[in-house]
C-alpha cells in the first residue's frame, strides 16, 4: 500500500479561497427565495420556472469555456470574472424592471457559477495533494454551503425590513467581498497566457470526455429535483405562513453540512464511486 506523508491542507491560501467562495455563495443564494415573488410583482408569475432554468443553462454551457480559460489565462482571473458577474447583475436588477429584462439578467447571472466554481476546483487541485482532494473539497463545500444557509435567511430578513432593492445591493456587496479576497491571492497555474479569442475555441473532446459522463449524468439527475425544489419552496413556504422563506434553506444546508463533514474523507479512503 502506498503511504503518504501527512501534512496540513489548511493553508492561508486554502482558507482565503474558502472565504471567497462563502461570500460568492451568499451573494447569489440570498436572492433565490425572494425572486419568485419579485417576478410576480413584475407581472411574470407564469415564468417562475425560468428563474433557475435560465441561470442553469448559461452556468452549464459556459463551463467548457471557463475550464479552458482556467487552464490558459489562470485560476484567479476566471474566479474573479465569476464573482464580477454577480456584482454587475445584482446592481442591474433594480434597473431592468420588465419581465424580459429580468429573464435576460437571470440568463447572464448564470455565467457566475459557470466560471467561479470551475476555477475554484482547479485551484484546490493545485494546492492540495491528490490523496486528500476529497477532504479538501468537502471542507470547501462546507464553506460554500454555509453561504447557502446564511444567504437565503439573510435575504428574507432584508426583504422584510427594507425595500427589495436593498437585497440586490447587498448581494452585489457580498460578491465584491469575494473579489477583494481573490485580488490578494496568488495564481497557482505555472504557465499563464494573455487572453486570446482562440482560447474560446472548444473541441468536441473538451466537452465529451467519456470518463466524465457517468458522474455528470448522476449530477444531472440530482440537480433536476434540486432545481425544482429551489423554485417551488418559496411559494410553498409562503402558503404555509412561513414569513422568512430562507428558513428552509437553513435546515436543508445543515443536513448537507453534516454529510460533508465525513463524506470528503470517506471518498479519500473508500473511493469516489463508493460515496456517489
């Protein structure tokens, strides 16, 4: 059996990355419970299903491009682009007050999660030894999920206490904090290049890697139900008399955190397929 030297993965770089991801997660998750009611107020109640759908489309389609940019331009710039999208889109929600404008912003907002998590995973792989990737991803995921717990609850409180525009400005502020941290982080890619349009050229093999598809299919099926829940829970909570729509996400995330505490190390010991 191959033995590995036990070393700490908890470096300053790693914790800065976790902090950046926490603020990024808080930024876009604090909007989710309030957007269905906001869209209804704009006269687009029948389009509530598009809130997550449009966001996810661009998040998925942009990942091959963000992945290639991560391996050429560098990890930190791509992470910063993802957070910058959150900053800009959140500032534009109060300005584009039509249904079409809102849906366009949701489409653009999806680029944030198409860029930031992709480059983050690569950054972690650069920092952490391969035999401890599971543990590191679990800890990072815990920080990201904490944003999922705090964001919706905070968003519900802000919406109940202040005009809805305050929610969007706070969302932009949290994304700005994410960028501020990234600007103080060193690039881990050994050979970065200046951006060229050719970096956006994607080959078939860049997208359709046979070894990845089984895991991708499992993730796809899981997120179908996840997306439906995110869209329907706010209205359901309101019908049950729950004032803060973010309460569900707190409970949901606590359960997720409990699993992440041991799932990462378990995948390092038993294997990725075992945990899946």
